[in-house]
C-alpha cells in the first residue's frame, strides 16, 4: 500500500466574466500577501478541443485547453508523483471539472524559477477565478512491488554505445545506410524478430513508471538495483 495526499474539492464554480483580470482587482483584498500572476486571461475552449502541453517562458505561462482537474493536479502535485497518484489526487467537484477545457495565459513581473512558485501561482488562479475551496486528506492506494527473484536478478548492465544518451541541445540519433538509428537510452522498442519489447538504458525507477502507465495500479521499485540496464520483455 502507498499513502498519498488527495485534494478534495469542496467548492468549485466557473467565474470568467471579461476573460482577463489583473492582481488587485478582486472584490475582496487578501488578508495576507499572496503569490499571484500580474495578469491572467482565461478563455473557454470548444467542446471538441483537445488539450495541449502549452508554452512556458520566464515571466509567462500558457496552458492550452486544460481541464480543471488537470490544473488542480499541476497546482498541488509534487515532482516525481506516480501516474495513479495523479488519478487519485483530485476528488469531488462537479462533473465538468474533467470535461470542460480552458486556455490560460498568465504573466508575472518576475520569472517563475521554481516548481513551488509555479504551484502557488496556479493555486491562486484556481482560488480567484474558479472559486476553488479544498481540504486535503490521506488515502491508501494499492500498489505492485517489483522485487528480485530468489538468487538475484540476472540483468545485463547497459554497455557503452548500446544506446544514445540525449542531452540539452544534442540531436537525436539518425539512421544511416538504410539501418535503423541506434536506440535512445530509456527507450522501449518493439522487438522485430521474437516479439515483445527491447529496453535500453533503463533504470528500475523508470521501468516501474512505464509499467505503471499500463497497469491498474502503480509499480514500486523494491529491487534495490542501481544503474541502468538493457533487457527484453516478453508480452
């Protein structure tokens, strides 16, 4: 079992007249200094719109056609949160929080340099524009544990050159002479000859996260294995 925090929506409504507001324009002034965007624009998306990743730069944020429950997850989530913890994070609220989408553009005077500051800014948008009221509670989530078999795991550590490690400003591998490009470290590829999946340069933590995405609960690494490995998974 895993203990996780859940944000319970106790009050939530749409409040978007005029689409744009500036800090200090709310009807009631905050009793304490709060962290907030200088200018925020919120526009509803059409019902058939799909959410995008948005854009972010120092002092400016754009979230394209995002649902409110996704916004709550971004505002209250923490780094490294697992896939099913994200699903369990938001509880309550009207049905439209997971269906109606909004494009949000926001500007700050100073660059947003930390995840914590970004979270506080998004929490203020939810409170001011969507009238969000929440409380937090603790929930127990079922998990799978990845462990070593008796006698130890017989995994092959990644060899130099077996995969390409990407970095900032470094282009991805290219095909040459009609051959497929070398795999990227952390990549999962469909095996051509024997079926299944070939995995390259993957840590146990990343493997658990990828497995969690395809299962009904999160997978927790209990192997104690460090480093990265190449291996084959039968499917």
